[in-house]
C-alpha cells in the first residue's frame, strides 16, 4: 500500500527548533537596552528589531470612571528576519527572564548551531553578571509530517514504530486523530538532571493533516550559572577544551535524536536521514 505521509521538508522533518536560556529573575531595562545596541551588529542576519512593550491599565473603580492607561513598560526586544513569503525564518527574543532563538529554516545541526551560538554569545556579553543567573538551558525540536489521503486510510505506522516505548497501543488504533503527551527526568553527564517533555499530536491543520512531534530537553541547574560569558570558552586541558555551551546543546541535540530513533519507524528514520 502506498505511503501517504511525508516529512514537511524533502530531506528532514524539522519545522522549527528553539534554543532557550531561562534566568532566575527578569531582566532590567539596562540589560535590554544593552542588547538593543546589537542592532548594527545583527543588521545583516536579523535586520528587524522591535522593542517588546507592555501597557498597564489601572481601574478607577465604579462604572463611570474610565480606566487609566499606564506608560508602556519595556519588557524585552526581538530581532528577526523574514522570508520571501513574509514568514519569519529566524527570531532572537529577549523577554522577561528568557533568551530564545527560533529557527524555522533548519538545514543541519552544525550549520544551525554555529549561527545560533554566535547570537547567544553576543547576548551573553551584554547581560552577563552575578544578577543574571541561568537556571535552565533547553532545546526544543518540532518535527512535522503531512498526510495526504483519505481519513480512513491513515496509518500511524507510516510514521511511528509500533513497539516504541513513547506511544500507547491506543494511538495505533485511534485513526487520524489522537495525541500522547508525557514527561520524564533523566540523569546527565553535564547537568544535575534533564527534563524531557514529549508531545505527539495527530490532527487537522487547515486543509492538511499533520502529525507533529514536539520534544523539549531541559537541563535544570540546582546551582544557577552566574557567569554566562564563561560558558562560551573552553579550558586549557584536553578534557575541557570544548566549551560548556557546546557540551550542553550538543547533549540536548543528541538526546532529541535518541528519542526520535526510539519513536519513528525504520522507514521514516531512513527517509529523513536521521542516522546520517
């Protein structure tokens, strides 16, 4: 029988990837203003800079008193670039206590990581200090598969391994509409523990049917990292030449790959070149 489910891209299934730093407290205006000074450095890669502001409303009490609009408060800043179709291709956002880089035009890990690493290091140099402490570092992959066919002919096994520990037997009997959401902790060589969140959904998306795998790996630090600039530099001896930031995100990337290898069918693993 013909397989009617294809990865969203020709050579891989990744629709989006997000690199995340979470800090113990919100950034102050001075931090955000320093990051905004990166506008000229990022003008070629991420030319669109937008301040992120919040407007407060103060209720006066009673039905006849109009609300009082408070001055806009600076909450963060975003840098982005758009594709020819007007959609966002890359986004760097600093807001509240988060630094996030989203990439919607994934190619291969080494190329994407080199670019994202540069963005994160530029931001780290602007906000590094004892008051800005990193409590989690995370990596989220969104893989998507598009089904083209009649609902009654949908087969879960076109995408998934029926023996996968991450799927229930019910998912393979439910037809085209189902979801399985779960989370677990695992020990790690580079952090106290790694939280995994795996959400798999099979549902309509407009005129198409999508099967979406969203996997998030998050390193949680019991002792927050206060000198974030130091994470981007390796040590002098052979065992520590690789920087901490490279270790963290490489491990999270490998973790995602391992989860997918345990989730997808052999045919789909080959089609998206996951083992290549």
